[in-house]
């Protein structure tokens, strides 16, 4: 099995570039003839367009693949306020249910060989009063891809998150360094430390760019994922 049927993308925090990494991975896999589609189970900060809630992250996923799938499957829970999904769901009197998300993911597998599921916030971000993003990843039983937002403090966040993922019993398929702060002091030294100390394959480095959503990860990321899943 060269490429897993499902990946879960998490980050060291919110606003670290999970969507950019997810989109670039979707685009790369499709370019490598692996039909791939994205999924954003819980999306906040949506625009209400004639009664349909549209999320920018979901639209970016859709633009990265030639495969069409129902919006209700690729993003089953969408909310207008740009707040944590567990608060938005409570205010909308909606319960985010893991079995429903799992059902949607299974149905998406009928549309594409691989489904890349993007989480919300960090690893322990809440989906409800009883479940977190970690619980969702565990339920999906998907290898995890960790996106490290390269900025001051990223080493601690990356090491803690990787430790938590492994404690949950999930494999880390790899990690991606996303240069979210173009002025980060000692960027190269921080990257080198993580490459040495994170016990997970280094997939790719995403340079800071205003056009990042229209790019794709390098071929090395694809080759590393193939090796990781053999």
C-alpha cells in the first residue's frame, strides 16, 4: 500500500498553515495519479451565501482536486462565527458527532483513493464538551501529518504535539515545516533542530509565499509518504 487511504492533518496551533499544507498535499497526490480529495469536518468562519455556508478552507481543498464531492460530505459541520467549533456548535444548538464524521469520510472514500482530513486548531482543540480533535483522529485511525508553524516557540509546540500523537497510538506519517514568519530569527537553526529531534519523517518545507495555496509539495514528500506506508 504505497499511499494510505486516509491522512489526518493537524498543527502545532491554530493559524500555522494546516490548510496550505493540506491543499499542497492534495494537489501533489493528484499530480502523481493518486485520486485525492480533502475533508474539513468542522469549519468555522463561513460565509452565508443564499443559505449555504461556504468556508474558504473547504473551497481551497476543492480547488486543489479535479474530483467533485457533495459539500455535506467534505464539510459536514459548518458555522458562521470565526470561533472554536465547539462554541459555534453550542450556539447553533448542534452537536458535533464523531460517528457522522466517520460516515462522511467513508462515503468520501467512494469518490477518491485517498482522503486528506484537515483538523481544526491544534491537537487538543475541542469539538464538543466531551471530544477533541485528537479523539476524531483516533476514531478515523488515520496516519497523522503534523504541520509545524515555524515561528518563535515552535520547537516546544512541535515536540509536545508529536508526543501527544504517539501517546494516542497513531503513527506520524511525517511532518511539514511551514514558514509562516518570514522574519523568524534563526530559522535554519530551529529547522535543523526539529529535523534532528522529531522522530518522524520530514516531508517538506513550505516557504513563505502569498501564492502558497496555488503551489504543491515537492516530489520528495510523495516519495517519503510512499516509503512510510510500505
